[in-house]
C-alpha cells in the first residue's frame, strides 16, 4: 500500500517509517482494496504518553481514521492499527451486505 508519513516538528528515522509501513501493510489481509494512507506523527509536550499517531486510510468510497497516544510511536502505531483492523472488518461486512 502506498503510504505517506508526515512527522510534525521532528524528523522520523527510517526504522520508524519501515515499522509503520510493515504494520499497516498487514491490514491488507483484512481488506485487500486499500487505496493508500497517510500517517501523522506528533510529539506532545505534556505527560508521559506524549507520542501521537494519526492514520487515515482511503478505501473505495470511504475513509477510515484512527488516532492513538502512547509512550512510543511504535506502541501508538500498534493501537491505531488494531482500531483500523476493527473498522476494516466492519466496513468489509457493510460492503458485503450492500451487495446482497
């Protein structure tokens, strides 16, 4: 899947970007018609869980979105990808039901 990663007010290293790409590529096993996606990485100034990941996925006819905060970008990516997995399953069932 084509993915754009935007790191806001810092430069993300290639290891982090590769991790995000691999994690989100796994979502294609649940719905194989993903068009593309955008990921926004933000550092917040307050609290321990100061890393925010926002993921927007484009699927035919709709957009899916998840936003999560955690201590690390990897943990936030895991949480957001789990939320998107749930959304993808619901979306896939909705598409199936509309065809019947």
